[in-house]
């Protein structure tokens, strides 16, 4: 630990206000989502606790029928927006995190294999990646989502909707990981330590995972942060388009979709608060990721 | 018998001759499901078909039946089982072929064929005969004084065109079939189909040979129809002038639209009731006590206040007030009573509740998905865990109709203005030619017999008694949980003069500009 506090990394962090602010924002949002059931005054995912008459209560004002007050107001179903945003964050963060993990594992492995083995395997993997890059990733996600919804039997479709979201976003974001790792692998595999490892008779698997992988991981960390933000936005976009999680268990994107219907009628808070939360989260992750890239890239130092 | 000798709408004289060329850009939440006029008995589908195809007779804005392709109709004095229709002369289809009695015989038989959703409206018909080139006899099983009410959405197709293109029977939408008529048309109506991209844009142009050229204003020369599902986008399109008329102004935006200097709002009670259907054969909802509990667990007043912002009329019966058979007593909606509902659930042996899926459309009725969401919360209060499955209507209707759904939302308009229409589609047990929209499994032989008897009952007092009896049985069985009757809100440019019609079917040949 002490080594960390004395490191270059921490030194740069302490002297970058943008990094500090964005990091603190991310941590606060993540903590709020993890401890949502302690912080949130109500559980918006429990439909039995909702009172429709609380619908459209403005922030801090008393509802005209029930007299109840809500910090950020309520949505069209009488859900407390503050609680709903916290619970929605859980879905957004979970989907984002798992999607990034999926994309990372897949991309890193494929990139490693392509770079190390080369030849026709490399061509197949990278041409497939090129083809996928020609489609916007949100379209790829929608395609995978649509196919999965079609295959799954209706009984499990609802429980599986989050899993399907993770898979569809994860599969649409693996390409940048694969490209970067392949590039680094091509450089690393010519170095002496790899030749040495080959000489002592290690298997290709051992060389790839034990020797090359640790040396190509630092750019992966940067891509992972950026992709995390992208995945959260992709989830919000899918839910905004109405193909994500069901509206009875809203994520941030679903809340923005609901709020959009009330833009003209003056119920601004239903759209504004979830949108600001999403903005703060995505912006912080991107800023932090940018800073991380600058720090970890020796050329930019 | 009732003798109809109607002076046609020619009272509206040639004063409209000075019509300028005008395009009307028209939007609503959902698209027509098919251009085949007999394949789907659904509001938006019929509305688009009405621009292209004509019926023998239709309703004016006040709801009275007026001539269209038939100029006169009457039951034969010597045989009350036969209705005789005299057809309008000189009418041509869009492809130039003449409209004759052959086409009427063909179209009515097509509407009774397998795959047709219009069957129930013609279930009393025994035979359709051409007497000469412009006279058609329709023979019913027993005298049916109300047959003509069933023809207001019965579109006339060209026999020759249908045979050439192999569309002599309608396609079954629920089975996913399509045919040439799904995307192509040949009607006699005021507008001709120019192009169509499903769920995107349909363009119609005025029919230069329209038979009603000198009868109706016909000021619209082109219609561009764009379905816009998102209510915010739809109202934004109206406010920005991107479209000229929308049929479904979102309830939250009524104030905004009426306050706009360039727009006006036209409001009317709609002939459409919204309700939930329940499976009465399988699962927990087969238990009457469960259905009763669900019925009183729905808080209709709060749905009206919050979800509908006052734009609805809560009801206790699946029948709009326009319909013969409607009474104030039936319309009384059940009192919301959570404790009683919980007690009923306990009696039924479901004190711990159960899981169920609610199938719901999201582009058909006013705030359909929000109503369903509200119902999820209300059902949760009596222990029922509802999973909401909201889909566009083109996917929802086959599920709801096919009997796959245990709990689903449906809306029903009554173009015949008579209870029989509701009974024949929604109450009669599901058979080959009746009860096609009754997937609840409700089946009562006595009720079925009474429904059939309505078709040949000439004593109207006796007929009304039977209607009341059937309603009593429906109210006891509670396979449907009524919610409310809709209120129509059309938003349009201020210089458009267009009467709102309770069936929500704008007929653009009637539209005029200030």
C-alpha cells in the first residue's frame, strides 16, 4: 500500500484535479448503487409499494392527493425518482460492468491468439473484427438482442433480459480490445524473453498467458474504462429504444424514455434527473479513462 | 318492414368545386396492420382502408347511416329475410374496371371466408345473390333488421383484380400469412395508394375518377400518413408543423396543443372501451373469485386521474355508451376495495398470490402501456406478481387473440352501435365463424344460443331483453375486467375543418380548409 502512495501513478493523480473529481464521482455513484437499499427511501422495484396517486409529484412539493413529498419528485407511476435512479443505476452499472468483462475477455483472448499464432487464424479473426467494425455497435447489439429474444421461450425472456443485454453489448464491443492486444502481441512476441521461453520448451498456451498477456494489459485497462462508459450508454440507448429491461424495473435509459414523454407538458424532473445522473457517470468515466491513458502511455508523458 | 329511401348526401352541392391542391400530412401512434380490407378487424387498419376502399353504406359524423356504394336498401316486403341493395351506377375501381353486383357478391363472400376477421359481422348471412348488374340481394337466416349496421366497415373489392392476383380469400394475420392485397390495393375510394412502407410512410393521392367528386368537398389531393409511436415525437411533429393532423394527442400535451396559435384541438367521447381479458380455463384466473378480486383491485379512478389526466370515463362493462344495450347501472364501475379483494384471494386459495404475464400493446390505445404498468402495481397489492410484456400491436394482437395470453389488454369499438357485435366477437364461444376475439375460453351454450337468436329477432323489445340477459351473464362471469371508455383528442392545423367522429375514423374526402 505504501508503495502505491509513493508511486508515480499516485503522484500524478494527486496533481490532476480532473482525475480526482471524476474518480470521486464514480466512486460515489457506485457506492450509492451498491447501498441503494439503505439509502433509498422506497423500493421502486416492489410494485406493491407504489401508490399511483403519487404520480407526477414535483420535486420537494407535497402531492395534492396524498400530501407526500419526494426529494426529486415522482414519475408517471408514482415511483420516487431518487430511489428509482439509485436502483436503476444498479442495473446500468451491472450491465455495463459485465458487458465490459465479457468484451474484454473475448477481445483479449482473440487478439492474443490472432497476434501470436498469425497466419489464417489471424486473418479470420481480424477480418471478422473489421466486418463488425463497419456496423455501429448499437446496431450489432440490437441485432443480437433481437435474435436472442426470438430464440428464448417467453417464460424465461424476462429473467433473461439483463443477461441478453450484457451479451449483446459485450459482443458488440470486443473489437477494440482484440485490435490493441493483437498489435501489442505482434511487438512482444519478437522480443528475447519470448524466444527464451520458446527455447526452454514452454507450450504456446503458457507463453501466451504467462509471458505475453501481462505485458499487453496496460492499454487494455484504458480501453476497458472507455468501453465501460460506452456500455452504460449502450444499455441506456437500448432501454431508451424500448428493447432493454422492462419498464416495471427501469434502468436509467428506461427512465429517460419515460421522461421524454413529459417534456412538453412541464414534468421536467422525470427526464432531467436520470439524464443528469447518466451524464455525470459517463462523463466521469470518460475523463478518468482519458487521464489514465495519458499516464499509462509513455509517449505522452 | 323498415323502408329506407335515403336522399343521398348530395345536399352538399357543387359549392366545393373551388378546391385547391392540398397535401395533408397525417400521423397517429400505430400503422395499419394490412391493406387487405377483410383480414383484420381493427381501427387503424380500417381507417386507412376507408380512404382507399368503399363500403355499401357508412356513417356520417353524427352516426346516422348514409349511402355510399349502395344508394338504396330495404328488406323485401314479401320476404323480410332478404335485404335488397341498389348499387350506385358509374362507379369504377382505381384500375378502371366497373363496380357491379358481381363485386359485391364476391366481396361479401370473401369477408365470410376463412382467414377473414369480418366473419362475425356476417354470421347471419345465408346467401348473397346478384339480381342484375346493379341490384344485390342478401338473404339472412331469419329476418335480421339490423344487418345494415354491420356493413359500415365491409369493404368492396374488385372481383377480377382479386382473381388475377390470387387474393380471393383474406390472409390470416395471426398465422403470419401475407398475400398480394397486403401491400396492394384496388378500391373505389377517394384516394389511391401511391406507395407504402410499413410502419414508416404511406402516400395516397386523390382518385381522379372518384364517384363522390361532386358529392363531398374533396379538397385533399394527397395524404402522407406517418405512424409515430413515441408520444413526445408525435406531438413535437405537430407543434413544429411537420404534420398537419394527429389522431391521438397525448393526454399530457392537450394544454400545450390548444395553447398553440396555429393548432386546434378537437375532442369527443370515443366509441371504444378498454379492458383486460383473463383466461377462464387454465391457471389461477380460471377461479371466479380470483377474477372478482382482480376486478375490485383495479383502482379505476386513480387511473383516470393520473394516467389519463381526466381523459377517460371509468366503466364497469365492456360497452361504450353509444351502444344499444348500454345502461347506467351496467356502466357503474366496481368500487375499489383492497380488503375485499384480499379476502377473495384467500377464499380462492391464493393468499400467497401467483405469477402471471400481462400482455399489453404499446402503440394502440391512449397510454396503453402506462395503464398496464399501473395494473402491475395494483395486482401486486393483492399478491399477484405480474410480469409486463408490452409490444407493438402488430405483435400483441396475434398473442391476445390466439389464446396464448392469460392476462391481456384489449380495446373494443362498436361500429354497429349494437351489443350483438360485442357478443359475437368477445362473448360467444370460439367457433369457426364466431367468437374469434374471445380467447378467454368462456363458453356458455345458453348464452351462445341467445346471441344467435339476436340475429333474427324482429321484436325489438324482446331483443333488448335478451341483450340485457346476456350482459347479466357476462357481468357474472367476469372474464373481462373493464377499465374505461376513451376520449378522442385530434390535434390539427387551425385552418383545417374536420369533424371528430366517435369511431376515430377520419374520412379525408370530408376535410375542408378555411
